[in-house]
């Protein structure tokens, strides 16, 4: 069974304090690993897809990387508007995405 | 495009009542997913459709839950009878070819269900 574990569950940073979020996964035949952002009261919003180990994607202050067992979401010099819950998901042999429980990021000004 | 539209946004009902949640996917998308989100279990896939046909309903908790997609622009998730443990936020998401290999699901804003 495909599984995703995210750590830490919550993270509080000061504005400008860089950090990384971890997503560990087990999947049979990885077709893709995905990062989503979710704001309070909203549905998740797609950020990145990573397909193979060694791949990296960047968007503004976010950079996602992938190894054979885990993915990292690096946040460089975060701003308060980066506060959200970040979700990791994997797609294996079927069309469905299996999500982790998410990591709530709070960036204080 | 208006995005994925869900209704109602909030529903408060009493145990034993029937609940119907509705979803209008993005036009042209051929996959539709129903997820449930709780603090304890996170986002769980309940069922998904491809071209209006249910493909995998293994996540549906029990027979009290049912989902239909009568056409490409409408889907319902029904709970009958409802129980307090069904309280959660229910999300509908749509995609084209399940995002192909991009996994880009487009989520609605969710329906928050509270069963008293």
C-alpha cells in the first residue's frame, strides 16, 4: 500500500528564516510525487510534480527535490504569505494520489 | 473558467439524516475525485470516476456512502444515514487524464459537514 509521511507536522519560522519540509514515501512504481499548498478554508492548490530521483523544481521561494525515498520542500527567506499547510502526495500504479497529512507552516513577520 | 464548484459549503445535520454533497467539475476534465479531510486522517480518497464511470470506490467507508456521476458536469456524494463520525470536509477535485503524469488535481473549496 502506498504511504506518505510528512515531518514536522507544524513549523514556525521567522520571516527570512530558511528551512526544509520532509516527505518520506513508499510506493510501488512511482509515477510522480506532488506538492500542494492549502490555505485555511480552501482546497489544495498544485505546486510541483517530480518524476524521478535527482529532479528539482523551483517556484519563487520554494524548491522541491526528490530522492528514491523522500522529497524535500526547501523554503528560502520565507514571507508571512508563505504561511499555509503544505501537502505531499504520490502516484503509483493507479490514477489516484495518496496524500500525507500535511505540514502547517507559520511565518511570523 | 469558474473552477470546481461544490455545494453546499457548510452543512449541519442531525444523526440519521440524509446528506447530499454536489460537485461541478471543470469543463473538459475527464477524471473526478472525491476526498475527505480530517485532522486525524488527513486527505483520504473515497472514490474516483473516469468519463463518468466509477473506477475505484475502495475508499468509501461503508454502504452508507454512495456516489454518482450522471453526466460529465455533475457528481453527487450521498451519506444515508449520517453519523457524527462522518463530520469532515469533503473535497471534489477534477483533472484531465488524472493530470496525465502531472498529478495536477483542481480542487473545489470543499463542503464542511457537521453531524450532530
